[in-house]
C-alpha cells in the first residue's frame, strides 16, 4: 500500500514567490512551458514542477496543443483566499478610521 502525498491547497501553492509570479504571468494569457521558462532563472524542469503544484491546487488549467502543453490561470480557487482575507478587512478599516481621526484632530490643534 503506497501513501499518496496530499494535494497542495491554494495557500500552500501561493506561498512560494515563484508560483505567485507564475500566476501573474499567466493571468492575461495562455502560455507554453518553453515561453514561461524564459521568464525565470531556473531550469524548465523546475518551472514545470511549480506549474504542476499550481495545477494540482486548481489555480491553473492546462491544454494540449499538438505536442505542447499550454497553461492559463483559473482564478476561481482564489475566491477562497479572497473570502478569508475579507474577514480581516475590518481590522484595516478600524486602523484607517483611527488614522483619519488622529490626522483630523492633529490638524484642528495646529489651526488653533
């Protein structure tokens, strides 16, 4: 019986800066591995490993065109991340409100 490694989730997949750059690169267009590799100072094999992690997390879709595999962003799984981060917006809103109050009060005092 062989143990299979768990699939990477969205959070694990985007934890690496190279993978985040890959997502940005593929956000506007579909690209083959040979073109993607030119944007990174690593081997095509290393880029392919990063692409596989993103694809396993559901963040990329691949399509075969002849002998070439092309990749494109699938942003839907990022909604999970967006929803999670939205919970913390209230902390930022509170801090910004406090900053606004502080600046306005400081401005009032300087006019007096």
